[in-house]
C-alpha cells in the first residue's frame, strides 16, 4: 500500500507497517506513529487531529438541531458500560458512533 490511514491504533497500527511499501506513509488520527518504526520500514509517518473551538461546536449543534447534519449512532450505552464501549471502539465496532448516556 502507498498510504494507510489509521483510525484505530494499537494492534491495527502495528499490523499496518507490514502492508506499507517502501516510501509509503502511515497517517494516524489516534496518535503519532513511531518514527523509529517508520525508519525501520522505510516509510513516512504523519498524525492528524482537529480541535474544535466552542464557536465551531455551537455551529455544529445548530446544524444538528436544524436536521442539516445527522450523526450516525451505532449504539447507545449507559455510562456503567463505558468499558464495553471502549472495547467496541478498539475492535472497530462497525459504522456509526458509540454514545454513552450520562
């Protein structure tokens, strides 16, 4: 592969090194990949993240309230099942967000 976009991390990221060709790039949204591991495999690494400001979050809330933006929710769990939610997230649970009901 020329590029791997890692959205999970952990074991998934560790397996990603094996599928990248020399000169490829591993991009992670869950944390910076190891520069040492990248050098060992002859690939580049990048990390990508975003921080929303209160103004941006308020605008997103308006879009949701207006029905213009519809989040996809896979499952809603009580806060007492936060551990299960985290495990589901690590496994790549499927499509949609995991929501904890507080």
